[in-house]
């Protein structure tokens, strides 16, 4: 492998480190009996009784205000658990079923990787192809990186961009951006890390990957996934595009804690346009079909009729370590983990001496989790319609840990140790790198005194960012507000703050949990040159990447 350009030394180090990680992955896969188990791990345990599982799941749901859950376990080729709990919508109380449709969010990424793997098998592209070979308009901030950026780089969170860079073009939904605009606007996002050396989770590059699927196949990403993955597998209740009208009754409704109360969280999405975030997090699927998908993964790409969906070679490629990740505190403490890495659409780490392949998925009001232990021939799927990372993790660990010898730990207490569980902040990030116990947002209140036109007169006007477009500080019906022209949910009243040249913005949609301060910056003549948006709380979801904005004042 020949390395050149400004990141040569970092790339060499990264390659050497990855070799160690890949060796560790293969060792854990092929010689699990040689891995020294931690003391508390017993011999492989059978699934706990259904009654015991039911009690634990109901306890998690009751304690964390989860309306609906669907969970499934595949062991040795058999569905040993496929069960649903609760309701799809608290307004109708219609029960969840194994055919109910949940947004699987970032678990979509594995489908996008599989779509590319199919095209690799067919010789229509290579993992090492430069992205510009298929998408000539693709451009990042650095020209050399743009020219050398490969399809593998799209899937492995090692671009050098910051955590969640550009996600405000996607969320909060609905997005007014097109996929072409997302691809184009990547050039305006400045890197914060080193190319192929630093891990930072992103979503935008998976959208680019979806456009590569379209360019190489001649079909939109949605059509390719539905025809080449869902149809051959008989996944009749999975949709990469919008749910057809006749099937919408199957859809579970997103929920969250809003102002301390459980509420539905719905966005008005234009069903006449493709979901811009489709390839990164747009699939909606039932438990029944997610278990079908899980079995194909455990079968290394082979379907029920033994016809491969993708080759075992590509399966190994997707389940091989590409990017080093930090080992989370939870994994160190509860899983005796020694390594963590990202493959192609999947995370990998060791848990109690066994290889785990897994991914979480998070969108407003819906969280999912998929986990595999290939040495145990074990797959687990968790789907929920409430945005609680504590519940998602507690459910997954409740189902998976008995197979590793631990039937006693109360995972609800581990992941939700606080009794203040009705706070509005019951979530971490859209694609958290760990299962760490949640940290609730500060409940410190800020005196909400509306700002008058007089006190903010010089700040009124238009502010422009290269990639997110225009914002206005404006007067509307007697209220001073901040409003984005491209992200329709980002509109909120402006309130006084104790610091000079700083004002509080409380978004009108209280489910966003992303209030900010407006910080005014002035030039040498004391005129306002630009504004900065600073999150009120440090644990804000990383997809609200306000720090990447450069909002310059535009004179009329």
C-alpha cells in the first residue's frame, strides 16, 4: 500500500493499529476457546424463562415510560423469542405486533453497506474506488482528501470531519435539503481531526454512499434496497422509502418525554420527495423482518434457500475492523472489553471473551438495537417507540447477558440509576458510541424574559451560513425570534440573558431539547459581524452541530 499526501504519517500509524485490531478480531472469532473468560462468566446459558423475561421488560417499560417494544432472539437458527409489548400510539392504545413498523434509524447503515457489497460482488464497483469515480461532484474541504476518498472511507467514520458534522441538514425532520445539496455542501465543512486516523461518527457520508449505490446501479437507493435486499428475503414489512398508504396503519408512532410528560413526536414529512437521510437512517421495518435480516447476517449472507444475498467474502469485509474506536466505560466495567472498532455499517468489540457485532439506531421518538455473537450463533433485535437510550440498553443487556452467563444483574438499575426518570432529557445521541448510563440534562432554569426590539435592534437582520443557509433575527407579531429558513423546526423566541451580547433562544418545538444562546460578535467598529449559536446544555444530541455554523451578518 502506497501512502502519499499530508496524512501519510498518520495513515501509517492508523494502518499499523488497525492490523492489531483486525488480528484481535480474527483471533476472537476463530479461537474463542482460547480467550480467558472473566471470572463471573459461566458456561453458555439457555434463554431465561419467558415469564422472567416478560417481568423484566415490563419493569423497564413502566419505569422509563416506554409505550411499545418489540424484541426478538435468534439462537442456532431458531427464533427462540419474537414478542411485542405495549402500544404503538398512546392516543389509540393499539397494541404493538411483530409486524408493526419501527424506524430503525442508524441500523439502516448496515443495509447501505450490504447494497454496496452486492455491487462489489457484481463487479460494478470496488471498496477501494475513489468516490469521485462514481460521483464527480463529491468534494471535501481538502482537495487531496477529496481525490483519495474511497467508498470504504464513506462507511467507516474516519473522514476527519467532526462528530455529526452537517447533521442539521438532516435533523430535525423534515429536511428541506436534497441529497444533491448535502453532497455539494460537504465541501464547506472544515475537518477537526485527521483523515483515516480519528474516529468521529457521521451520517452525511452514508448519504453519499447511497448516491454511489444509485450511480453504480442506475436505481435510486430506496429502489435498490427494496428490490435487491427486501424482496429476495421476503421482507414484506420493511420500507426504504415512504410507507405506502395502505400499510401506514402498521406504523408505530414516535414518543418522547416533552415537558416532563410522555407525548407523541411527529414530523410533517413530504411523502412526494425522497427522505434525504434515507441511506443513513431512513428504513422502517418490523420485528418479523428484522429477524429475517439478522438470520442472513448470521448465515454470512446466505438466504433461507442457501442462495447468497452477498458473498461470504463481502460479509467478512463488512464484519472486519476498519477504524479504531475508544472502549467505553460501560464496556470496560460490565463487558470486560479490550477493543472496539467500526467495520462497514457495524461496530465490533469483545464482550466476556466473545466477539460482538452490533449497532444502535436513534431518531426522534424511536430507538433500535441489533447485536450478534457469531461464536454463539446468536442474534438479538430490540425496537422501541420512545427515545430512551437507557431503556434500549437495558432491554438489550437483559436479553443478551444470560447467554454469557449473567442472569442476575439488574440492567435497568445499571443504565437508569437515577430516580428522576421523568425529566425531558431521556436520550443520548443518534448513534451513541457506547451504552453508557444516560446523563440527564441540567434542570437549572433560566429566567425567560422576552427581548424587546429596542434591546436587540442592531442585531435584527439576516445571517448566512454556507452549508445551512439563512437565519433571521426578526420581529414577528410582537416577538423577537430566531428562525432558520431551511430547517423549519428551528424557530424560537429570544430571551434576555445575564451575559452581555448573549441571548437565550427557546425553540417553539419543545421536543427538540436543543435550546441555544445567541452570542453576538462585533468588529473593531463595534458593529455586529456574526453570531454564534451555543447549546444551553453540554449533553445536547451531537446532531445539533451548531458549532459548525459560521453565521455572518448580511447587510440589507
